[in-house]
C-alpha cells in the first residue's frame, strides 16, 4: 500500500505540479473579473457607471461559460484530464455543471443590477461575491480532492452567507444570513470531520485517479478492516452535502434563508449553489465510492423520499411565495436525489442517472432563476411583497409577466413541453432503468402535491378578483432580459430537448 | 510514561476548556475557556510532532481569532450574561446533549472498532528528526500537491474581507451625504 | 500492538470525538451567537486534532497540511460571522439567537 | 307489392316530417287531416299488401323486404328490414285502420287546442313506430318501434304538460316501460348469443329445428315476457296505464287501448315457437300472470268513478285475458281477442272522449247520468261497445273471450292449473260485464247529476252537455259496426269459418296447443258464459239503475288494492332515501376520500410546519438528529447489523 | 402502415389551432372584434380539414392512415408520430367539429382573447392526443390539455371554479404521474426485447414480451391514469365539480372529447400494449364499469343542479364505454368506439343547452326552473331529442352504441351486461324526472320570460342534431370504418393471449342472409391481411 503515499523525496527542489493554464481559464476569468471589479470600484471615488458592474459580471459569466464549451470540445478530442496535480479535473460533469453555474450567474447578474438600484444599495462587492461564489461552485463541481472540495464549498458558502445578509435595510436579510451562517458552519464542521475520518481510513483525500479513495476502496474493500471509520466518514460527508443541497432533514435553513435573503440572491442560491452541491455529491460520493454503494445508496434513497414528500407537503401550507419556492426547491432536490440514487447503480443505468442529474441541474437552474427574477419584480421596492396577495391581479396588470411566471411554474410542476417536464422525465427514466420503481412513483406523486402550490400562485395571478396593493410592477431591461432568456430556454428545451439530453449523456460518460 | 501524563494534562485542558465554552454563561469567560482548549490542542500537536501547526494554532487561533471574538464582545457589548438556568425550549436541553453523546458514541465506536487497523504502516515516514523538517515538508506539500487549494484560500480571505466590508459598512445614506457635501465644498 | 501505556492515535481520536461532541452540544444549547461560533471553532479544532492524529498514524504530511487550510477557513468564517453579528446589532437590541426568529413556518 | 311494405311505416313518417316542418303553418285542422290522410294511405297500402298476400299460396305468404344494413358489426348483422306475413299484416291492418279513425276523431277532439299540429306530429310518429314494431323483421327493428311507441306514449300522455299529473304520468309510463325494455334487451342478447341473429325467422326456425337449447328458450321467453308485461301493462308493471289516462282521449283510445298495449301480446305470438320450446312452466307463468292481472284489474274497475279509469282498468284486464290465451297456447285466440278488443275498446274510449268533450272535460261519472238523450249517437255506440265487451252474443267480444276461456278449460298438459285459471277468467268476465254495466248506467242512464255540479264549472253560466261534431261521431259509428260484426273473423262453428285461424296457422302451428274439448263442452261453455254475463249485467242494473242494493265499492278497490300507492310510496321514501344515501356516500365517502387526501396533506403540512420554528437552535438540533441517525445506519451496516 | 399523403394533414390539424392560439393572443387590445373572427376561422379551418380527413379516410382498412413520423428526441427514441385509424378517426373529426360549435355556442363574458386562445390550445392538445402513436408524444398531449382546461374552468367558470379547476388538475395529474412511470418502464423493458429504445406503440406492441406480472403492473399504471380521466368509479368525483363549474364551452369540450382521452387510452394503450394484463384485469374493470353505470345514474337522479346531473350521467355513460372496451368482442369494442362519439355529441349538446338555460336564468338549480316547455317549445323539443338520444332510444345515436356494447358484452360477460342493461332504466328515470321538473308544469314568473332558441343557437345545435339522427339511423357509415381497426386490435389480443372471441354462428335460413355471410367472410379476411402487414 505504500505506493499510495505521497512522494516524500528528500530533495530540496520543490516539484511544482504543472499547471495547464488553458484549462483553468474559466476559473481565472471569474477570479479576474472579481478582482478587477473590486479593485476598480475601490479605486474610483464615485463608483462606476450604472450597470457596469452587472455588465462586467455578466460578461465574465458568458466568457466563463463559452470557455467551458471550448474546453468541452477539447475534452471530446483529448479526453478528460486532471489539473494542477489532480486537484481538479476537467471532464464532462464538471463542465456541464460549470456551465449551469455560469448560466445562473449570468441571470443573477442581470436581475441584481436593477434590484440593487431599486433597493438603493450601491455595492460592487455584491457582484464580486457573486463571482467568487460562482468560482467556488465551479471548483466544487470540478474538485478531485476532498480538501479542494471543502475549500470550494467554503468559498461558495461564505460568499453566500454575506450575500444573504447583504440587504441592510431588511431585517430578515440579516436573520437569514445569521441562520445560514450558523447552520452552515455547523454542517461544514461535520463535513470536515467526515473528510478527516475518510482520510483516516484511506490515507488519502484524492477522489479519483491514481492513489485515490476510489482505487483504495477498489483494492481493500474486501478486507474490510477499516470500514467502520470509513463509513462513518462517508456518513458525515453525506450530511454536509445533504445540508448544502437542502435534503430533509438537513433542509431547515432553506425556507428561512430563501425567504430572508435578497430575492436575486435567493435565485442564485437555488440555482448555482444547488448545482454545485449536487456536483460535489456526485464527485465525492457517487463517483468515488462506488464500492460502498450498498452502504450509502439506501441513505440516499431515504433522503430522497423524505425530501420529496416533506418538501412538497410543507410547501402546500405556505402563503409566502418565496417560502413556497424554497420548499419547492427542496422538493426538486428530492427529485435530483432520485437521479443520484439511479446513478448509484453504476453501469449504463448509472450513466443515465448521472445524465439525468446533470440535465435536471441545468434546466432547474435556469428555471428557478427565472422564477425568482419574476419574484424579484413582484417583490417591489423593499423586496417585501412576496405574499400570495402580492400576485393578485398580475394576470391583468402584467399579462406577459404573469404568463412567463406561469410557464416557469408549470415547468416546475412538470407539465410537458417545458424543460421541467423533460428533466423529470429523464430522472424517472433513469430511476426506472435502475429498477427503482418505488422511488419513481413517490417522486411523481410528490410532484403532484407540489403542483398544488404552483397552482395557488397561478390562481392568485389569474383567477382571483381585485388587484394587489402597492405600486405597479415595473419590468426593467436587465431583469426582463433574464426572464426572457429563462423562458426561452425553458420552452426551447421543452420542445426540443434532444440536443441537451445528448449533451448531458455525453457529459455523463466523459468522466475522468 | 511522560507522554501519557502530557496527554492527560493536555486533554484535561482541552476538555475543560471546551466545557467552559459550553457552560460558562458569560461570553467573555467562554472566549477565555476557548483559549484554554486551543492551547491544549496545541500541546497535543506538539506531542504529535506537528510543531509548525502548534505554533500556528497559538498564533492564529489564540492570538487572532479569540482576540477578535473578545474584541467584538467588548465592542458591541454583547457580553450580557446568558441565563443558562432557564431554557425556553426544554427539549433543546435534553436532546442537545443527547445528540452530542450520540455523535461521540457512534464516532467513538467507529474509532475503537477501527483501532490499529489503519491501512498504511510506516514506510518512509515523517521526518521526525529536525523541527524544521516538519515545516519543510508542510511547505512542500502545500506548494506542490495542495497548491491549488492554497490559492483557493486566498480567494477565501478575499471573500472574508469583501464580505466584512459589505456587512459592516454603514448604510449608503451617510456615505452619499458625505460625498455630496464634499461635492458642494469642492 | 503498542503497549497499553503508550499514547496511541486512538486516544487522540477519542479525545477529538469528545471535543467534537462537546462543540456540537454547545451549538445546540447556547443562545449567544458568538458562543455558538466558538462552539463551531471547538468542532473544527476537534477535526484538526483528528487530522494530525491520522497524519501521525500514516506518517503522512497531508493531514497536517489540511489543518493549515482549516485554520484559514476558520478564520474567514469567524470574520464573516462577526460581521453578520455586527450588522444585526446595528438594527436590533440583541443578537440572541432565540430572538432572531422572524422567519419561520 | 310486398316489396314496398316499407311504404306502410314511411307514410306516417312523412306525415310526421311534414307536420314537424309545416305543421304550424297548416294549422288546425289541416295538419290533422294531413296526418289522418297519411295514416289512411298507410291503411290502403296495407290493404293492398294484404290482398297480395292472400292471393299467394299459403307457404309463400312471407316476405322480407330489406331496406338497408343497419348495424353490421362482428357477428351481429342487423338489417333495417320488414317482414310481411299474415301476423304482421293483420296487426298493420287494424293499426292503420283504427289509427285512421282515431286520427279523424282527434281532428275534432283536439279542435282549438293551441298545440293542435304538435298533437298530430306525435300521433303520426306513433303510427310510424307502431308499424315498425309489428312489421320489423328482427327483434331490433321491433325494439326500435317498441321504444318509439313508448316515447310517443310519453310525449302524448304528458301532452298537457303544464298539468303536473300529466307530466308525472308520462314519465311514469316511460320509466315503467323501460323496466320491461330491460327484459326485451336481455332477450335479444340471449337470442343473439344462441342463434347469432336477431331475425325472427332465424330464431323461430332454430326453435322449431331443435337447435335452440331449452333453457335458453325459457330464458328468452321469460325476458320477453318481462318486456311484454311492461308494454302491455301486466302485473306488476301495469301501474302506468291507469295514470296514462291523463293524456288526451284519442291517445287513450289509440295507444292505451287498441294498439300499443297489445304490442306485448304480438311479441309473444311472434316468438311462439320459442315459447313452445321453453320449459312448460314458462307459459304457465304467463297464463298465471295474465289471469291474475285480468282479475285484479277487473276488481279495481268495479270501484272506479272516473270514466276513463274504468276503461283503463278494463283494458288491463282484457290484456290479461290475452296473456292467458298466450299462456294457454291459444295464440290465435289471443290475436282474435286483440283485434276485437281493439274495436270495442277504441269505441268505448272514443265514446268516453265524446262524453268528456260534451261534458267540458268532466270525467267523473258521479257527475254524469242520463246523457243518452243529449248525446244519442254517442250513447248508442257506447252501448254497442258495452255489449261487445260484456260478452253478449253475437257481439265481437263474446266470440273472442269464449275462445280464450275454452283454451284454458281444455288445456291438455296441465289441466288442474288451467281449470283454476279458467275459473278466474270466467269470474273476470262476469266482473267485466258488471262494471261495464255500471258505467253505462252511471253515464247514460239514471239521473242527470251534472246539473248539481254545474256551478263548479265556473265561467260557464249555462252548462249543458252536447253531442260531439260529426267528425268525432263518424269513427264511433264505424267502430261500433266493427264491434258488432268483429266476431265473424273467427267463428267457431265450422272449420271454414275459423278464418283467422287458418290465416295465422302457418305462423303458429308449432306453438299452438290444441285443446280437446267435445262439441258439447264447447257449447255448454259458450252458452253458460253468456248466460252468466247477462246475469251479471242484471245484477249491475239491479244495483245501479234500480238502486235495490247498496253498491259494494270498498275503498281498497278504489285505490287499486293500494298497489300503486305502495309503489309510489316505495319509490318516494325508501327508494328515494336509498338514492339520497348513495349521493351522500358519493359526496362524503368517495369524494370525501379525495378531499381527505388533500386535507391530510395540508394537516400534515401544518404539523410538520412546527418543526420549522424559526429558532436556529432547533434547526441545528434537527440536523444533529439527522447526523446521529445517519451515523447509526452506516455504523450498524459496517459492523454487520444490516448485512 | 399506409397512408402516404403528400400533405401532412395530421400535423396540420395539430398545428392549425396552435398557430391560431398564437395569432389570437397577438391580436391588439384595440381590436377585440378580431378575436372571435380569428378564433372561428382557425377552428373552422381545422373543422374543414377534419372533414376532408374523414372523406379521404379509406374505409375498411385496419391500419394507421395519414401517418406522419419524424424523429423528435433521438436519445430516447421518441418521434413525432401521428396517425389515425378507425378507432381514432371519428374522435379526431369530433374534435375538429366541436370547437366551432363551442366557440359559437357559448360566450366568454370577459377576457375573450385569452379565452379563445386557451380554447385553441386545448384543441391542439386534444387533436394530438388522439393521433399520437408514440407513448411519449401521447403523454405530452395528454398532460398539456390540462393547462388550458385548468384556465378555462378556473377563469371563466362559475362560483366554485378555483376549487374545481384545482381538483381537476391535481386529480388527473395523480393518474398521469403513475402513467409516466409506467410508460417509461414500458419503453425500457421493451428495449430489452427490441434492442433499441422506442416509444412507438406499434413497435412496442409487436416486439415486446412482458412477463405476466410486469405487464400487469404496467397495465395498472396506465389504467389508473385513464380511469381518472374517464372517469371510472371510484375516481369520478372530480368530474361533477369540473363540469358544474366550467363555462359552457368547457363542459361541452370536457364531455365531448376530453373524457374520451381516458376511454380511448384504455383501448389504444392498455388493451393494445398489455393484452394479457387486460384479460387478467377484465373482471375488475368490468365491475367498476358496471358500478359506474348504476351508481352514476343513481347519484344523478338526486342531483339538484342540472349540470351536475348531466355530469353524473356522463359517469354512467362512460361506464358503458369501458364495459365495451373490456368485453373483448368486436361488437362491444366497436360499440365503445362509437359510443365515444355518441356521448360526445349528445352530452355535448346537453351541456350546451344547459349552458343556454343558465345563461338565460342565471341559475342551474332544477328547483328554480319550471315550465320552460310552455314558453320555449322549440328549445324544449331540441332538448327532448338530445335527452332521448342520451337515454338511448332506438333510432337515435345513443342506442346503437349502447346496444352494441351490451350485446357484445353479453357474449363474454353475461351478468355484467345484465346489470349494466338495468342502467338503461335509470337513465330514463333521472333524465325524464329532470325534464319534468324543468320543462313541464306551469312556468312561474321568473321563468315566464325565458327566451326561445335563437337562430344562432339553433344553427349551433343543428349539426349535433343531425349527427344524433344520422348515427342512429345509419350507423353503418361509422361502423364500416371503425370495425376493421377494432378487429385488428382484437386479433392482436387473440394472438398474444390465446383468447378467442366468441362469435355466435348465425343459422342460415334464407338466401340473402347467406350472401351477407360471404361478404362478411371477405371482410374478415381483409382485416387479417392488414393485420399481417402490420405485424411485419
């Protein structure tokens, strides 16, 4: 087993790992944009022209996304590869999730611009934090080392703690920040402890590739001597990740934080953070510990069912739309867990599972960003009008906006010809392919319960008499563009999902 | 033998300090108890020959972090004594320790079950000869295998800075007013 | 097998587990957010202890390197956490965790 | 000519269509005359067909005219086809014949009604349906007519729909008929399953050829009989007929006396080979039900005071006679009685209608009396009808009723039972003579009681019954003639005078049961019956004309043995309650379960919500609990608890 | 699989209303008059196309015609696969014709633009459902129709509309949730036999070999979805609410075609894909159908709301259709297919007229209505005809279907047919009773001013009346087109399960009968041939 040890040559020369800068460009773009933004803002006394921060952020997001497509192309030709001494990898899932995160970032940036102006918050820091958080997310999804994964997680989380608390005028915002912070720190500690125990059991923190957890497990799982330590570690890893993806019973932060945080941030959390966390879950457990799947798959199974059922059940009794959407995002996490469960079966059906998870993450990221974008607008000045009442009469007042929200909601409910349906369908297909029929049926039934709450919002918009109090909902350009992009994507993928499905399938099979 | 004594002594510091953090009602006292624990941990690091870490532990943790805590406590006057005798949510009082006991019991069991069954026995080993060797190795590890992670920490620190600026900055109005004033003056 | 009197890594691991458990309990029973942060620090320290113990077991430096990262993370977390507490205290008289419960249901 | 028998139903249909489109414009009386003309034309075509048929040799007197393939699916192939044979043409003859008369009568009777043309729309539609019924080559075409006449009956009974009782009566007639239709439908299914066709010829030849299993034949018989019970108002489904008198009187005459109600009898005769193939208890049941109905209705008729109700119960009773004949295997007798009954009952109804017309829609016989002077022609014809129904020789009723009683008396296979039934029949005949006499006396003789009640008629200052117009009297006269001579169709004296028997023989020879009675027996029965009927009439005169004895009219008979009332009560109370209970179950249990799921989700949401208390420590505890459970699961697996 | 026609008429039938919806919703607010015009012209075009479809449909052929198949989602083997055969052709035509009627027959009262747009979307969805030969595509259409219907009920309905719409949406969704899992599993399992993934029902039916137990589970997954949609007892309770609260056009369409999605699905998918399971679950479904017939009628009898009454009558009528579907005889199955149309026409017309009543009187409560026949005799006559058709009086369309169903059912499930036939009695009871209460009697003051049928209303009802008479008198025109497909389906069942359809042998008596038999033999031969072709 000694070969697993990191080389400890007694030479003075430091052997730095070779760095393939080209493959790091997406990360560098985000980092660079963040730094330029922060430094530039700090240096200019009067701040930048309006909208420039957002433009820069959006541009960075687009650039990072495009670069990842380019990388994708090279992956197709040269195969997936590790980077910087196997700290991270460039492969199908990492790029796919990376693109999802960039999409979320783009949409968030577009929405935030107007939001900040409306709320009179002048903060380049917000964009900087978005960029850093996205960077953390990308790292999480691409990490090939538990330590790197942890650091990525912390980069993402800490940025989000701050973002959640960043609306200084809303007392709920700070409450959300504090709750998120305490619980996030708490669960990070568990996650970290899990890393320690896994390290203790295997002697490495690498996930895949040579001298990694995967190879160790492949060699030693038969002897079984250190299983206790290992599986306890895995359990704690799962706890940390389950917290991040908001799986029941580690979900309790979600509704409060989603409700309290500034709405664009909520959208970003629900899309980017969720994608990153699921990416991490895929990498750290599903793909790296297939030998232990008999241990953790039942846990995922239970988590998925609890998440689906409790998420949608609790959503039904809500009256605050943001909170509803929070619970609905929990329920969606349950759906993705169904895909993870299918992925756990390995083999071809496992690939199907991974593909379905990837597909779901991307479509959901766009979908939920769009939903929260509408919610941002309806929230009106002060970001407080999120009750169901606030949506009353939107169908008359702003028919197009109401219609787009309807599309988003129906997509989340899984109505055909929307991306949400295809996503659900692909997850169910994966589950059925893995013979997980029970969980598939429960997932679909939970989706029906969930549909109730989407209908409630629709009822408020279209079917109830009277109009909401407060100012008329305005639709500024940036947010409108974000909504437009989301709705277009949702419908295009709904009508013609083939290409994206193939892409996801490709990504799932192009693993490092 | 001396190792055992050191272990027990340091462990008493650790546990005592930890209990102090949890049980002392005054946050200042809690912070000071935390220092005790941190020192105890540092002692353990030393006895496990992680000298550099021990030093960092004392400097960063005890030196910086706890001071920060105390500073905030004193600055903001949140040093109100927390009434630990009453508990608005009683189940928290029973179930909280129960969770603690559960975690301890389960992880402890795992540790004991897995005792001595680690995969790797010493092959090349840590260089335990010179103290600087520890630093060297650490540095080597940090800048070769973990160079990416190391760079990430920088991002983390940037976030911490930016975040604190964003959170702790006074609301815009004052700023703007000040700017306007300056503009008028100019 | 090492003699009973020897301090084996298992001892450290058990100590770490105990420390972790205490920290965990602390988060659950304390109401002052600063003390809660401290308890989280306790948990992180327990993890550090474990890492070093494993590092010692394997005679592998990686565990120690990790501790270094954890220290940074802990520092960053504390800074941000305190920032949030400060922000809250600007708006509220107290930062008692039990008082901050507007969002619920 | 046989190829155009489809013209027979088509003509009234044309009348129907024309009146639907133009009826209002034609108006009173043109639309009525048009309808009558159509019916008359149909009668003429039928006559022509009849002569064509007669001119053929006996074995060729059957012709199928297929118009088009109606329902062709799988093994089932039903044509819209008509059958011309002695039986169907006999039926068609008296339907179109009497129908035309009644159409004419109705032109007078309905004069001035705001919905005059609509009445004839219905009446023509009825004639069409009835002709489809009797001319249908297969059971399904018959069923089309069967339901058609039911529908028309519904429409016509509730013709004066603003009257609640008329509306209710119409509905009752339809629904009760539907009960019978159920039987008819099952019979069709059985027949289709057994012989693969709904055609009468296939079914009957299967029965005659022995390919029809006996049990199936029995089932078909009983199911058809249920259908017949509904249509021909036999126990226990007779209840709609007395109520049907809410309709205009021509309707009562045409539908509820002469034609539609005899459809059941026709149907039974049509499938007589099947009945013959069935177990012997099946015809016995038919005979028993027939006799029981006859007696039952006669007893009720004795106590009725409504002029039309008496006739209605009398109709039920006479139909019972026909079924007694069917059950006894005397199909020709059944048809014979059907025809004669059509004559005299139509006459009686039209007569009563004339009376009602003359009395300004007064129907209570207690308010009549001594009308013979004011309405001489009506009275005269009515009296002829009375004599016919009472069984006074040589009027038509005597001959046909005698045949039936004879068949029961001489039934060869089950003499004991049929002797009893004969007794019942005889007694019923006496009762018939009695109540009809009572009616005639109450209406046309005695004192003029209407004068006492003239004040009730409100606006009419001067109230005086009057004779009806000629157009109404003409049919009365014609029908009275037929009632007198109707018997010649089938006189029992010599073989050659049994014209109807020979005419129908090819159709019934398989099913007809020949009783063995000596000539002496026959004469004795005939004379005895006639004598007893006369005696019965004497008693009635004794009671009602001379007032020598108190009339025995117990309330229970007035109420029709309270059967109808019981049925209404049953439908209104336990039946209604059962329906309501089902609806309650639907609302609260079936739908309750659905809503319960929703409520359950909401409740559990509300309960689970409490975990989301807002306190961050609670949340941490939840996470901690999750951690412990997770750890426990993994550890237990690792140490091998869960394998 | 024939039907090469250069013009993709089926695709056009789906797209025309969809484009219409877009066009209608793009109409400027300043020109509200254009809304109706556009809506009518687009639905008119689809009506015309559907009639053309019917005219060019080759009668006597069993297979799919006008097939239009294009790959859609390649990774899953899903294609845009439309086709019509005898089972679906009339449903498509009915869908084509019902929309102009619904648009003309009932007004929106408010927000006419979205109303018309949703209606057209609904038409596209329904069209697609009836023509899809691909499971996935079918599901897409099957599910998408919920949305426009939800809005139609929820936005233009009566007082309890939101509850009813939500119930409708969620209840149906529960069913389709199970169906989704079922259809995915079907395709995945069939892949093992076929070798590639496909959702084409013909390929699946031909190539798959489900284990008995698997087939049964899959059958259930589909059957529950369709049972909810039909609705079959005890899944029917959404229907009265939805019908009662829906606007008139909604009720008409719901009863006219949307419920048929369920019965059509049972026949097209359950029986076709899982013949063994269909045989296995036959007693259950027959029993539920019979319970539905009796139960629906009983509950209808005591309803106080006229629309609710008609809604429950639908439960009873659809019970007949399910009964015929699972009788496994060609007459019963043909009857079922025919009855789908009949029910659509008669109940659609009933709802239309009930809608007219409530339009005039602003109430649907039976107790509030009285004596309408006196003030509106023509209205009453039309109502009577429709009612008699619904009761199943021979000579009108309702009878033919019911009779065929019962006759066919009697051959294989005697006692069920006997009980179901009793439903015929109850049908007369509840409808006549309601008719008596509403139309008979002396009109009171509130009903005195009841308006007679207007010309427009008459024109709207005229085609329905014509259909009622035509199908009752000359059903052969329909049956000739329906039967080959039904027979092919049954042949498929026979081939898969070893079941043999009992066909009573007609005893030949006279020569015309004999000649007809020969003709029949030819027909069946023909059907078998096409069946073979399909098999290849």
